[in-house]
C-alpha cells in the first residue's frame, strides 16, 4: 500500500462546505484506508487534506479539488 492524499481548497467557500467535500471523499474510503484529515488556512484560503492508504495498482485520481 502507498500513502496518498487529496487536497480540498477554496478561497470563497465557507469552512462547512470544504469540510463536507473532504468528509464525503473520506467516507468513500472507509475507516480501514483513512489515515487522517488535516486542515490549514491562510488569509482567505481554506485547505483540508485527506490522507489515505491506496493500493499500488490504484490510479492516483485528482490530487486537488477546488470547492
């Protein structure tokens, strides 16, 4: 397995919308693949990162999602 991430970011969406998008993705992974969720902000930019385990053969998919 490989550790991977997906970033959810926005300059305009409120925090609940960004967290909703991140948790919807995390829910599809299931608890056995979820490593954790982190967040940060800088001025008007909100950023949430979902860290997860992926099979080596699994396609990477989008690394960043704009909310």
